């Protein structure tokens, strides 16, 4: 018996589950599921959740590599509390000004939000929020954060808890 015949016989009789797995993999690849997570390149008028989260075309998006104060978060300036989370959201809304934005992303966070870079009129929202002091850098944008801190822009003109720490404290 030839080697080819032996392999065919072995394939048919010994590994039926492997044939099914290979078939499923081939079908998934043909349907585009083998390319990793879906990539989004979308545009539309956003509905803001807070200073780093929004919805576009029904999809929840988190602005990648930044962390803005939460909507209910307060900061202290001159010994008084002020609603820095609401202000960060207001500033982002002001920048967008009811215009369509475009977002690109292909990763998701643990809450299944698309992590994306978003733009309005060619201006990157993520970078702008950090540069203007309305969000802290979370990965990229360290230079923008240092410049905003030096210039005491936005939340850097006050005492504040980093949004990540504030969220952790609220969960306790």
C-alpha cells in the first residue's frame, strides 16, 4: 500500500473531528472571520457619554489612550469643588459642535467598547482632550500631558484624582 493511500485511509478513519475543525476554519476564513477583530472606519454625529466615551452609529466608542474625568467626578480649585467631569464632557461637545466625526479602531476594552481614534475636521479628539488638559494620557500623548500640566490647563489647574483611581474608589 502506498504512503498516499495510507494517509488518506488514516485521515478518513482516525481523524474525523480534525476534518470538521479544518472545514470550520476554512469557512470562517472565507467569511472574513479569520482576520481578527472587525475593523471599524465609521462616521456620524456622536452622542457623548462623557469626556472619553461616545456613541456613533449605535456603536459605543472609547477614545483610545486617554482617560477623562468621569461625569460625576469633581476636582478642587481654590479650595472649592467643581464638576471637572461635566466640564471635560462640555469641552469635547464644544469642539465637536454637532458636526460629524470619523473614528477608526479595531480593539475593544473589557466593556466591549471600540477603542478608537476619532477626528472632527481633521483634528484628533483624543490628542486634543489631553493637550487641552481635559483628559490624562493613558498610553500615548505623554508629551501633550506634560505640556498641559506645565501650562496648568483644564484639570491641571486644580487638584484632582486620576479618573482610574476615582473609579476604583467609587467601587469600594
